[in-house]
């Protein structure tokens, strides 16, 4: 998976499968409470992001209403990895103020979110019994990367690398490359974000990239 280096600007095009970068500039969610998560948002995220993603909110945790404006995270910080419940993931996308894509919920799986300093965001699907992703190459991952003119970028990669461009029913395109068979890359028209689906299972990334399961979190 592309986009694991925090101090490098994003560029269109695939790369190797994801391996976590343990940079010295990491800032975990708890470290930005005062500057980013005013009004109890952090506490809500943490309590909703426990081991059981279907559990009810503990007493006293804030509720999130449709259309609510949330305080945002400062740009350029590293957040997570953090286990989040699906509804907390929606709140996190609003606070990040950038798109975050996922494949919906999967039975028995927990969601782990990590944002790098360059804006790349990863949603990792952790199977039962797995506490943290560690090496993400073992799991299903959806990455959302800031990439200028992502559609033309993927088309250029396809032309240069002998990749295949497929069309989604919603107007987005999907790039499949022979050198990265475990990844599929998606871009929407006139969007400045590229989406990567990575799966350790052969052909699963392509199938999911073409399905209606891929969607924005919020």
C-alpha cells in the first residue's frame, strides 16, 4: 500500500503493501485534547471505540446529531492507530475535515483508524482477537490519500505501467496493476483524493473496489 511515509508528499500511483511507519513525530489522539477535541469529542471517541463496537454509549458521553459542526484537528499531526466504533468513525471524519473511505462494517471485525502527517488515512479491519494491526499487510485496509487530480493520475499510471482501468457504476474509475495484484485504486471525477483497497486475499481488492460497499464514511 502506498502512503506510509509521513514526511513525503503524496503522489498518484500504487506502491508496496502497507507497513506501519513508526516515526518520531507521532502524536496519538490523547495528546491533542486541548488543541483539537474541545467539547468532549475525544472522550466520546475513546469510549465508543472499545472492544465491542456494538455496545451502547456509557452514561454521560456526548451524542452526535445530524449536521453538527465539530472542532477540527490541526493539520499535519499523526493520529492513532485507534480502535473506533462505526459511529465514532463518522465523527472522526468530520473532525479531520477530509474524506475517509471504508467498506462498511464486517461481522466480528473492529475498525482501526490511523492518520499520517501527510493526510493519508487508513481504516484497517481487524479480525476477532486482534488488538492492533501492526503490519497491515495481514488485513483488509482502505486508504484515503490526498492526490491532486487523482483520476488523471491513475490513468497516467495505467498507461505507463500497463494497468487496467475499470469503471464503477457511480462514475469513479478503478486501477488494477499486474505489479500490485493485492491492491485496487479508485478515483472519483474531479476529486483530489485517491482511494486504495488492499487485501491479502488475491482478487478481493478488485472485487471490493467495484462493489457498492466502497463509500465515504460520512
